[in-house]
C-alpha cells in the first residue's frame, strides 16, 4: 500500500474512532435502561464505511508497473442474528466504486463497482454490559460490475470468494439503541482481463473496511 493510501486509511480509522468515542461519551451520560444482547435478538445497523484496498498486483502482462485502486466511503446496512447471548451471525450489504490506475507506465484503467456481501460468525464478549466488544470471522463473495475501461478497450474482473476477519464493539445508549465501531479485513483475489484478454493481471485486493454507525435491536 502506498504512503498516501496508508495516510488516508489511518485518517479514516481515526475519524471513525473519534466519532464512536464521542458517541460513547454521550451514551455514558445516559441513565436510561438498555437492552442486553440475548439469544434470538435481531440487530439492524446503519453504518458509514470507508473501504481502503491494500492491493498487490502480480503475474501480469502490462509492462513492469503495478495497479492501484482508489478508496471509497459509502453508507452500509447490516443485519445480525444472535444464536446465543454470545454468538451472532452478521451479514453486510454495501457497494463501493473504485478507480483503477496503472503506475509505471501511468495509465487510466477506468473504474469498477464492488458488491461484497460478507457473512461472519461473531463472538460477543460481555453481552449483558453496556460496553460489549466482539471478534468475528467469515466468508465473502465479491461481485464486480459496471466496469469502465478508461484508456483501454475493455477491463473485466473475475468475481470470487474471499474470507474476512473483524473486530469491533457495541455501546448501548438506551433501550434497544446502540452505537457501533467495526473494522474488517477482507482477503480477496481477482483476475483482471484487459483489451479482451490481450493483457492480464492477478491481484490481491485485500481491503480494510472501517465502519461506524447506529444499531437497533429487536
């Protein structure tokens, strides 16, 4: 990852953490009762996420350079179902748009949209506490669509499976409401075909996904 992308990623994470801590400070002042995490609960969250690819291109026929994908920030919706007080399944839904540039030589390879539904199994620590961190792991399937070729005749990406790890916390405000901070690492590979297969490249995209939002528990 380039220095600029690292800086952007760190800034995004810092901003999300600051927002979550601010919300947590507000929530701490609340004296209202809150709903603890329990088996059978359904949680719907609305998050803002920053997707920061940590890409590496290799085994390509496009000169001696490498490809870089831009970051994106979008809204996201996710759903969780608690199997037990501690174990939950989470499914996220969001779509992001990324510009692809090829460095050395400097070429515009257009843009592409990603739809990466990700299902994780989470373990929630301290489900009866107002502050409840969690960790999780799961699978991902990414669809690439609406590809624009830029300077090339065509640019296509292969859909595929990946796996994901996450960590985060919920902080109960009052009743069924909570604030959430979440970080995911998705390990994702794709094959890129350019100019109808005349040029090809393999890529580890491996994005970080930083999110902060509000949840409602049913």
